[in-house]
């Protein structure tokens, strides 16, 4: 089977799954009433359909971010959250929840803005450390990210200790990660960013392939490794900050999906990007379906579902990589 045909089949199968998911749930929908004023129409078009699309956008973005970070940092365990951006965004969001910032600016919730600013702060801190040490190496960026991650995690714990019991419940639920969107407002925020992100990854596929061969190899081919790595670090981190501010931290999608996608695509990075995007979107959409149907009428935070299945996969990757070094 030709590669293009295989990728078209994968894409078509993924699209079919995404189309079917909104029809599934604890309440059976009458398809004939979807274009009327019936409650079934509201459930489908205002609850399930936008939620599925949001899950696809978030999952595909996290998966693509993981693929890029694993590529530029030469680390199979890297994720979009590795460098502490998620903790920075989470700290900003928790602070906003503590202050009860329910206002909006240009239609965007201040909680989202606070989370995004927290993510930007973590980026600035990492770049500041790299500038002070005059080192933009993989080691410096990764270690700076780990330190900043610990700092913001401690700040989040402090805020949780300070909030009252009602705020504690909302903060804890948000920290578990959730795709509890209603309507299309959040989709309109994320969709343009998603399009830019996927297009950028496809357009920069040659540079990403070069840097995957090592810094020296990429440099001899004319790539400014330092600037390229910083550019992608900023792009992925900003998008991660946006996602975390909206949905909370949803783990393991960015870790496991790139590894799964590489089993299907081995020779063309452009198609690897596409397959990663599709698989990431499908995986989170299916996880969200499980989150809202496993224990009705209650709903499990989707971050719990992804962590439940992602943790064993993480250990499998870790053990496999260690055994290869022996």
C-alpha cells in the first residue's frame, strides 16, 4: 500500500470517529430531531459537538507539542509540560480563581488571561536564566524548566492552602483537567491558534528533521540551531499556556501520541505531523467520552482518564529506553 493511501485511510478513519463521538452519551439522541428546537438538538449542537471539537483541538495541539519537544530536545520523554509552562499557567489560573476574577476583556475570561500570563512568565524566566548563564543548550533549558516547574507547583499549593473550601473544590477540579465547554466560545479562541500551530509544524518540517539529526549535523546544513530551538520553544509554550488556561493540565497526551504515530509513519515528517494531530485529537476525544459516560450522572475529569492510561505507557517507554542503553 502506498504511503499517501495509508495516510488518507488513517485520516478518514480518524474523521469518522470524531463524527461519531457526539452521538454517544448517557442520553440517546433522536437523529431526526437534531435540526429542530427539540432538547436533543440542544444537547448535540451546544454540548456534545463543541465539546468533541474542543477535545480534538486540545488533544492534537498537546500531541503536536510533544512531538516537537521530543524532536528538538532529543528526549523521548519530553512533553509540552516538561519546561514548567503548564505550572506557570496553572498558577496564574489558580490565582485568578482565588481572586474571583469573573470579568471578561474583549469577550475573553480574565481567568484565561491570567493563566496565559502565568505561562508567559514561566517562558520569560527560562529565557532569562539562559541569558544570564549565556547558555541556550538543551541541558540549560530543561533544567531551568524543571526548577521553574517546582517553584510554580509550590506556589499553587500555597494558593490552595489559602483559598476557602468552596474555592478549593473548584481549583482541585480544574487542576485535574476538563473539557467541560459549552457552546463555541472557547473553540473560536483556540481554532486560529491551532491552525497556525499545525501549519507552522508542516512548513518547518525540513528544519525539524535536520535538528533531529543532532546540533552539529543541523548546523553544518545551515540551520541556526539556537534561534530555531528558542523559536519553537516559545511557540509550543505559548500554545500550551493557552490550552492549560482553558482546560487545566491534561497529562500524557503529549507524551504517548508521538510514540504511537511513529509506529505508522517513519519516512516523512510532514505526514508524521498530520498523523500525530489526528491521533492526539482522537485520543483525547475518546478519553472525554469515557469521562462523561463511565459513572453517570457524575463526570470524571478527563485528566484522570488520560493519566490512568498514560502512566503505564510512560513506564513502558522509560523501561524500553533504559534497556536499549544497557
